C-alpha cells in the first residue's frame, strides 16, 4: 500500500448499495480531478474469482491492477488516478473492479510532469447476491471508458468463463438505459496456453457477438451493431508462476497502451459523451441510482445455478478420471512412437464409459444445463485425445509415404515408365491409407482423415516432383555432355583448319548435332508427363547450350590465336605438301613459301576474329588479306582511303559476336611477323650454306680454259695408256677416301669446319685402306 502522500482510497458503494457521494467529492478534491476537464479516463476490471485480478499486493505479485500501473501507479508525464469497485459474489464466479485514470491537460509547450497518485483497493464486498454483482458490473460498464475482463485461457468457450450471462444482461440494459458511448472491452486472457492468440481471439469475438445478437433490444437499437456501443480488444498474458519474466514483459506492453489512452488512436480515443471531470461525482451517483432501481436485472432460477455448479463438478471429475485412466495413458504413450491399428475403437470405448458415468450422476439435474455441461465435457475429452489422434494419423501418413517411396523406386528400377509407375503407386498408397485410417476414427468426434489424406497426397506429389526434377536434371546433364562431346573436338579441328568455309561447316555441324540431341532428349522426356511449355523450355535450353559450347570454344581459340598462327606458319613453312620436313637445298622458293604460310595464318586470324553462327555476309578475310598480306599494294591502291583496320568493330558483325577487333588484328599481325622473322632468316641462311657446300664444280669459263690449255697433256695421256691406268687407280683411291671420310657431309657446316675435321681423319683412314688391301692380297684363293 502506498503512503498517504502518494495515494488515497475511497469507499464508493456500501454493502447495502448506498452511493458514497461525499467520499467521492472528497476524493476529487484531494486528487484535483475537477481540474482535469475532459482529460481523464475510467478503467474497470472484472474477471473470474482467483484469476489474479483483485488479490492483495503482498499475496500475489501477478495481480494485474498492480502490475499494470507499475508498482501500484502509472508512470510518465501524466497524472493518473485509480478508483476500484470490488465484488465477490455468491458461488465466487467473478470479481470486478474499476479505477479512474486521468491525464493532465496539455500546457502551451507540451505535457508537463505531474505528481503520481494511486487509489489502492478499497474494500471487499462479500454478498450472497448476484443481482448486486450485475448492478455493480453494469455500473462499471456505464461509467467506464475501458473495461478489462480477466479470464482463464482454458475457460474460453465456457458459458460463465468471461461473465457471459452477466454481459448478456448488461448488454440488454445498456441498450435500453444508455446511449452509445464506445466503451472499450479488453479481454485479458490469463495463463495463455500453446494455442496461438490468433486462434483464440476469433472464438472469443464470436462468443461476444453471439451474446450481443441474442439480447433483446429496443426498437431504436434493433439493427445497431456491437461496435456502436463497444470496441473489442483481446490480449493474452502468460502464466506468472511458470514464466514470470515473460508475464511482466507482456503486462508492461499492456501498460504502455494506457499511456495517452484518450488521445486519437488510443484505447479510448473514440469515446463519446464524456462528462467533464467536475460533474463526474453527480453523474456517477445518477447512473447508480438508475441501475439500482431497474427491474430487468433478474436472478436466474436457483435450480439452474445449482445444476450449473453440480454438473460442472461432475464433468470435472470425469475429465480428471479419464486423464488418469491407465489404459488411456498407455495408449497415449504408445502412439507417440508407433502406430496403433485399433486406436479409434479403444478411444471410443473409453469415451462411452466416462460419458455414460456423467449421464448417470447428472441425470436428475436441469436438462438444459445437464446437456450443455455434457457437451462441454465431451469437447474437453476430445481436446484431450486430439493430440493422440493427430499423432496416430501422422504415423499412418508417414508409413504410407515410406511405402510409396520404396514402391515407386522399385518400379522405376524395373524399367516401368515414370508416368505409369507414379500413377499406379499413388493409387495403391492412397487405398492403403484409407484402409488404415478407418481404424483411427473416433465415433464421438466428427473428425475425418481428409486433412491427413490431403497432406499425404501433397507429400506424394512433392516426392514425384522431386524425382521428376532429379531425372530431368540428370537427363539435361547427360545430353549437355553429349552435345559438348560431339561439338567440342570437331569445332576445335575446324577452327584450326581455318579454311574459307570453316564457319559454314561449323554451322552445319551445330545444326545436325543439335537436332540429333534435341530429338533424343525429347524422346527421353516424353515419359515424364511434362507440360508442353516446360518441355519446350528444356529443349530450347539444350539448343542454347550447344550454341554456348561452340561460342565458348571459339572464344577459347581466339584467346590463343597468336600461338595458333605461329604453329600454323611453322607447319606450312617447315614442311612440304607431304608434311615432310623441308631441306633447304637451294632450289626452294622461300619467298613464295613464306607468303603461303603467312596467308594461311592470316586466314586463321580472320576465322577467329568473330563468331559467325549466322551468315552475316562479312568480308573480314578479304579486308585482312588486302590490309596485312600485301600492305604495299594496298597502300598504292588506297593511298587516299583510311586504313580499314583503324576501327573497333567489323562491318555487319554485332558487337557481342566480335572476338578480335580490327585494331587488335593489326596489332597481333605485327607481333606475329616479328616472332616469325627468325624462322625465315634461318631458312635463308641454311639455303645459302647448302648452295656453298654443294658447289664443287668450277665455273664454265674455268672448264673451257682447262680444256684449251690442257689439250697437249690430254693427247699425251692417250698415247701412253700406263698414265691412264695410274690415273684410274688414283681415282679409285680418292673415291674410296671420299666415301670413307664422307667429305660432303663434313663441309655442310662450313669450309673451316670441314678441313679441320678431315685433318684429323685423313691419316687413320689411309692406313685403314692400306690394311684392308694388304689383307685382301694375302688371303688364299678358294679351291676350285
């Protein structure tokens, strides 16, 4: 309890229903409520007994009236006041309370800090009179801008959980006695379970709407909707005992909604008919007087109340007994891990036993109450067994799906068509599921296996789709690999050949191989039950992939075009038409061979300059041959024309198909020429050396001079045959030395090198010849 300086209390209504007007006036003076004008709001609280709403602060820290303001009072830039109206009626079904929260009016430059006040719980009114309870509740609704209705989460849907009979009477009287003022009803769900709030809120709103629709209204409000009188809000709080920190956090969030609650958009931002604070005391007294004198707030029949209490007790006992039943507990634990084929029959039998027990014990009570409580008991029991039912259906669905996956895989492995295998296995699995589901049905519930069946069908379709996707992926990868294999090598060979019809041959190769692969791919996809559009997309993707392979290989070759040109030049320049290595004997036309090799290399450059999978009608080869193969002639003919290679694009060739620009071609050709000049110069040097080594005959004029000057010596040799014999023998010796010394090969590397080599071999060779002649002369002739 707060100190007197910061809080005060007022006993507003006595136990006999007397309104304490003087006490309220005193309270208003102490807290200066009259100065608030319209800047105040009234908040009421009601709820089931022991729901944590009205417990003393020292006995329950989870009390919302204390938690909500924050240690007994609101904090912030506002002056907040609380006035509690308390009830604890007969049979202890509900309690209610209200407090006034006033906001300090704004100053010129904004909200000004004000002292914080609190009116604590003022009294307990213990009465054996539900009429007084209804009157107090109606009073709280009539004077309040915001009403917090506290209720347990597990009581949602129950007749008396949220004071439904009380609200029904209050709604009826409110429409008759008061004009609409837009009271905000906040249903505070306590000890929220795992059920999401979005599932609980519609149920609660529907119940409130049914109450509103069912109450008789005066003619003026026959068609008036609920929202004209009330705003409905629903919040949920976790259990304080189990989740204290989360509870405090949620209460804190609810507390924040009360700050600026009467501002536009706040909890009571659209309230109507607000009484100025200075007239609140008189207004409240008149409202209580009208409510107290009203004769429409009659009590329900005593037997109905007794039946309600007793049937509720019997239903609670049966529910608890069922929850502790050994057979049920064993069955519940079993279905958590495995499938129970007779689940439905066992549960139905247990439910029959406990519902029959309820009927026997409650048979003498009011029929309407008895049937209502029996229905509630049945619903509670079904809620209790529903998780086990769902678990059993999950086992049925999981086992059926596993059997389908195995059967489908076996059918495909045996070579059965995809479409036929999927259809047959699906029909078989769904039939098996329907048969197993019959043993799970509980006769007391209107549940069926449709949701699980739909989920199973979805899972089967999903698995079939996954298998189909995997097969399509495998087929796509397979045929892409085939396309790459059939195109990669041939395209590389055609590009290396670099003939005039290279791109025509590549286009033809691409067309033939693509058509073949697409036909085979289409045939493979036909058994997968695909939509025509999806099939066309896959075929188009394969066709595009074939184009990408060709373009990729072309780009790869273009990146190493300089090396390819040098290799091509070396092959043609250093080998003859039979691909035999050339020997530069002096008879070869090096200039013509060089020109042929360079022209062929230039063709290779023109082929790799751009991707021409379409016939663009370009003239790249002609431009390169004129501009690079014979630049002197080109300059003579086009002395006044700009260099055709001084540009960054080829005529008629798209930019994305250009691999080597004209400028780059010129640069590459210059580098190519520099790197091949050495091979040409080496060939020229070898040819000159070969000519020198093979030129042993004297010039013609020397031969003629020898013939004229040596005529007399020639006549002398003819007259003396002995000289001829000596000359012949000398010739034979020289010829033998020529062969043994291999003089021709010795002088191929130069004259100096030849003489140096012969000087070391001459004497050993002569001695070797003499030895052989001596051995031949001493050899015995063979016998005749």
